[in-house]
C-alpha cells in the first residue's frame, strides 16, 4: 500500500514539475514574444518552432538526467566542475529571469486589462504582488504541484481553442516547418532561451530534488 502511495506521489510530483515548466515556458511574456515573431516571419516561423522543440527536448533530458543522478542543484554542479562557476551561472540565471519576468508581468497586465479593463500599470503591480505572495508562502510548495497542473491544463485548452478558432493555414505551416524560405536562427535562440534557458529548466529539475526523486534508480 505504501509503495502504491509513493508511486502516486512520485507521479504527482513529476506531472507538477512538468506543468511548472510548461506554465513558465508559455507564460504571458513568451506568448507576446512568439506573437510578434509570427507576425514578423509568417509561415517560416514554423521551422523555428520545430527546431526549438527538438533542441529543447535534448537539452531538457540532459540537464534533468545530470541533476537527478548527481542529486545536486544546478549551481552546485557548476561549482564542482569549476569552483565559482555556480555563482556566476546563478547570477546569469537571476539576471535573465528578471528580464524575462518583466515580460511576464507585462503580458499578465495586458491580459488583466483585456479581461477586466483595469489600467495596465495597476494590473502590472497587482500581478507582481500576487507573484510575491505565492512564492513567499510556506504552503506554496505543496499547493504548487496541484495548481500548476490545473492551470497548465486550462492553458493548453485555451491554446487549443485559439488554434482552432483562428483557423491558421495548417498546410502552409507544415510545409514551411521542413522547407522554410528563410531560416531565422536568432529567433530559434530566443525561443530556446525562453523554453529551456535559465531558471525554467532548473525549476523542474530542482522540484524533483525537493521531492526526493533522485538517483539512478529513478532515472527512468
């Protein structure tokens, strides 16, 4: 019975970690950014998305595997490789996270403005305050797994609805995903950084450490 309960807990944590990353990777800032790229590059952006997905998959498996087997957080692993490197990496992650989350707050403010007509400046402050409240709460860690799963599902459903309702040229997008007229490498780097760059990759991996799902026996 205990084994079954442990498996359920592990599955819940794994799904929570995945949705934590998903909701971070397709947050307000990222959605605003990709909308701008779609308008700029049109159908050729499909190739950028495909390339980003493949590269993200490889990077994510690599990082999570190292974190799980070593049982160390990202900055500690870097310090083992080269003393002091972990602090430098942590500084870069914080700097990148700050810049990216400014975009997230801006995107959240635009969403609140559209839904409730609230001034964007007030909505931005409200979004930031809510974020701080969530992350300073001692009970947030336990609640985060469940909340991110529900919000992640809701987000995917909304994205699915928008995908259908906007009636995109699917055939053209599929063609350009393998045969682009022009490849935008800078956009690929930007998307890659937004999905597995910085804090997003480590947020999921560190969540596994917090839950004790580490070691070679849990590698699969």
